[in-house]
């Protein structure tokens, strides 16, 4: 292991990496339940999507482990799976197109090939490394707030309100109360430097949930999304076969404009989500070099490109780096060995899916909230005084990620504001070419949002 992952050089050991890998997996295991639910609305079999999700996540994460040596896990991304189902497939189905998921999978496959090309040309590496320092810090802090929102929403701590947009959930509800208790458990354990504090927080919260179910406080109501917290192996452990190579290139060639819009939407969100996630997680783990760059960035980016191609062939939406990897990094993960553990658990989940699917979102919410707290500390290193372009770019990235529920949107506002202010400062030469290209992509993205194309 030492020769493969250089554990000592990274200041870690096998025990710490194992705990980190498990922590990351438990923080993102919800994707095994949610992705089949969402993509089944696109016409795919839930069972086949479960298998595709687990296999593609394992493939991409293990590639990250052995090729890039980073403790970053990958899986089909949230947000992109919703766009796949409700932004592409549902409108196409309403327009009378049969099996629209085949067209969406074709776009995902082409997106992955495009990412491979861009990674080989170093464009994506430059995007990660040439972002201004203040913007990188804003991205890290913004992702921290973003995952806090994700975690609290999953536990119903934050709920929708028609008057105030969001409000506090029912403090007497088990998910809300237990998630807050779990967060305090992690905080106390971290204070006493207990190894695996975040992992223990997840397991303790889950255990309290099972006690709540036994006592009748937590009531199972599948129609309302309140599933049993105990694993159910009654339906067996054999996974369903994935939907292999379900592509429709004929429609893509005969509907070029519509297909390009679909492709660009997948491409845009994944491009900047992945860049932001890598910067945020690597910054939190102290993996950036003295220049603020991410070593082996191209290798890390190739992992999600190959994962996206593999995922499309298996029948699932775009595969990308997961911000929940921050939980494992915060637990001490520093090398690809942590990713080996996470990838291995995804493979194991094929046979033990009832166990992993029983972990409720309110048990992982405390971990995400605590990691968000740690990542938000990046704001203390931001400079809000001297350079207005840097300051505003970092600020907009920080606030727009949680407020628009999108990492890509935060980066969009950050980069566009940076370029515009630099122009107004008469300092366009200070803008790196990759920032100009990114700004142009964002302008195109805005145009596609302002003038949507019909799928009919």
C-alpha cells in the first residue's frame, strides 16, 4: 500500500484511510436510492439503474484511486440526474418521442468523450488551476454552505415556505431532532479528537433512529418517504442487469440543434461542478501546492470523464466528483487508498443493497453539516479589501452556490464578475485565457436558458 499510495508522505496511515473511505461512502450512499428513483421517471428500470449507479461509481472511484491517488469519490451526480429525467426525458415523452432516455444517454456518452478530449488538451486542468486565489477560496466556502443546505434539507431541518422561501422544520419530528443531535455528537467527538468522529456520528444517529422506530416515535410511511430504518433482505440480494448501450444516434444526427442543446447542458454543469468540487475538496485537505494548484489535476479529471462514458454505457446519467468526499477528507483521508475503500463498498453494495439503502438521509445530514462548517473556514483567508475583481468574484461564488442550489451557478457568477470587472479596470491582460473561454461558455449557457429549444 505504501508503494501504491505513498501513505507516509501524505501524513496518513491505513486505519485513517479506511475510516475516511467508509465515511465518504456513508455520506454519499443516498445516491444508490435516489438515482434509481429519479431515472425510473425517465423510463429506465429502477433495478437496472441501481446496478449501473453502483458499478459506474465503483469504476470511476477506483480509477481515481489508482490513477490520480486522491481521496475523492465519484458517482452519478445529483442535479444532472434530475435534468436527465425532468429536463430532457419528460419533455420529449410529452412531445411523443419513444424511449427518450436513449437520447439522453447518447448525450451523456458524447459529453464523456468530449471531456476526455478536453482533459487531454489540459483545458480542464487549467480551469482548476488558473482560477484566481480568492475565487478558489470563495468556491471552497460556497461548497461548504451548499452541502450544509443539502444535508439540512435531507433531514427536513430546512423546508420550503411559500412566504419566506425556506424555514425551520418541525423540531419535534424525529429526522430533525436526531440530525441535530447527531451534529452535536460529531462536534463533541471532534473536540475530544476521537478517531472517525464523523463516521461515528453517522452510525450513532442511525442507531438512534432505529430506537425511535422501535418505540413508535419514528413512524414508517413509505408514501410520505419515511422508509424503515432496518435493512430488509426479504427480496434477495441479486442485482438487476444494467441497461447496456441504450443509445439513439439516429435521432441525434437528425435533430442536431436539439441534441447540441442537451449535450451542452450536461457538459456545462458537469464541467464546472467537477472543477469546483475538486478545488473545494483539495483545498480543505491541504492538497493544493504552494501556488494554489492541484497536482495531477488531469488524472483526477480523467477519472470523471471515463466514469461518465462508462456510466452512459451502463445506463445512468453523468458521473462526477462528489462534494461529500469532503467528509472523508475531514476524517483524515489524503490518498487514493480511501477511494479504494469507497469504491469497494460500492461494489459490495450490489450484494448488500438493503443494508446501505436503510441508512436514512437524516443520519448523513450531521456529517454534511459538520463538513460544511469546516469548509466555511476558508472565508477567513479571503481578501475583501484590495482587489475588487477578486473580492466580488469570491463573494458571488460563496453566496450563489447555496442560494441557487448549484455549484456551477456559483462559479458562473464568480467568473463572469471577475472578467467584467477586470475589463472595467482596464486590466484585460490579467485575465487568463481559460477564464475568457469559461466566460464565453457561461454567456452561451445563459442564452440557452433565456431561449430554450423545443424538443418536438
